[in-house]
């Protein structure tokens, strides 16, 4: 996540710092929800969507640690490929958790330490040369993007192997292990915090005020959809908030070395859809249905769910490598951009209004 988006998220979360730490209103403070009991919905979202994603994330971090340690102990083409595959699984699992930047994920800057982008190659090389420990360096020098830089090279795997078998290999291997260990520690802490009390707090923060879990999920999804639209798609095709020149910018894609931008982006959207429709259980859609929320004569829950599907189907039409697609498939990416714009409007206006939720951030481009 870009550093400026972290600042926006932090400003939003400052307003909800007490979220899920307050005692829950045992009934439902919002007359809007009448007799609807949010317990089943919050239990399903919290346990089967959010915590399940974090558990998968922690497991993939452990697997990546094993694979990367095996690579640094014996840097060969096979061990490098295994480490890269494990890293890719970790990145995609992070994609399923990243949108929900509240509670423990925001504690002690866990989200920033796991995924600040872009990484800073100069600072990483300086850290390698000085034999630095990842726990004591900046967020743009470690985390997932730091690991991407250390495990991949635009010139191919032979170039990566040369760095771990030639001059400076000992320091580079030690730093790679350090970054891996520190990242795994961050994600283990995240999992522990959810299991040691936050899940229960999340399930009991009912209602729709700024401290409620419903408010946090709606706000988090709204904010992260904006992140995907502007930072992950808009800037690379020249329609974003940092770059708006209508020209392709392959250097601004999220995972430019590992070519994981599209899978992670898809994981982002699928996870947000799951929190909305609850997967096989209750989600925000059920709460909208209870309030009889409609738009243009159609259930709002149906429109939003279908719009999620539209975004995912349009992402599926973009071909890898993404760095090439931003130039050769601009129309397809503009279609994703436009579909996301519609989905964001549904959340920020229709979903928020019908659930009585206050949107606590301003998006980056005013729409």
C-alpha cells in the first residue's frame, strides 16, 4: 500500500480508534435495524471471512519461511523457484487480508510493516551491505515488497542466483532471512491478537455508529476499493491520482518484478465481496435486505454483489504480464476502473446511507 494511503487510513482509523474496544450495545442502538440481531452476521464475517483469511496468511508465512530458509542454505534454481512460489502464495493470501485495515492489523503499524509499497531498492541494498536487522529498518525496506525485491530480478532467476552465490552473498542471505523472520513475526502477532480477544470484540461491536464493526467493514471496503482503483489500476494506465497523463506507466504496477499484480488484485476484490455477501453465511447483504434497501426497484444487495462479480470478470479479461497489459490492454483496464468506480459509489453512498454508516474518509479523487 502506498505510504500516502497509509496516512489516509490512519486518519480514518483515528476516528474509530475505540472501535471494538467499547462495550457492545447488547441490543442494537440503531432503530434502523429494528429487531435484527447482528450476532450471526458479525460471527460469520469475523470468524469465517476475516480470521480465516488471517489464519491462511499465517500458515503461508510459515511455509514461505521454510522455503526461503532452504534457499539461503542452498541457493539453487530449484530452491529459488520453491521460495518464489511460496512467496507468491503469501502475497495472494495477504491480498485477502489487506483490505481490512482495522483492529490488530493497524496495531503497531502491522499493515505498514507487512506491505508498504513501492519498496526502496537503495535502502534495501544499504541494509544488505550494513548487515542490518529487519526489525530496526523502515517499512519500505522490508515486508512483502522487500522480499519481492530480494527474490526476483527483471533479468531472470540467473541474476537472482548470482547475488546469492557471488560477492556479498552471505550478507544478502542473512538479510533475506531477517526480513522473512520479521514479516512472519508480524503476521503471527496479528493472528494471536485476533484469537486472544479481538474476534470476540468484533462480534460484539453491534449497531452502526463509528465504533461498530459494521461501520468499520463498510469504511474499510470503501477505502480499499479506492486504493485498487486509483493506485493499482489508475496510476499504471495514467488515470490515477499520482499520474493522470493518459499514458501507460508499467513502473507503477504493484508487483513489477514478481508479476503478481493481477492475482493479488483479484484476491483483494474477492475478499471484500466475501465480507459483503458473507460467503455461505450472513454478510452485509443480509442486513441490507432486512432494511429493504433498494435502488431503481432492485435490491441493493443484489446490485452490489453483481457489481463485485463485474469487477472480477473484468479483471479476468486482463492478460499477464500486467506491465505489458497497461499499454496493450488499456481499454480492458479502463473497464475495470469504471466498474470499480460504480462499486465505490454504491458503498460510499447507497450502502452507507441505507445502513446509517458514516464514511470517515475522503477518497483521493473526489468521485
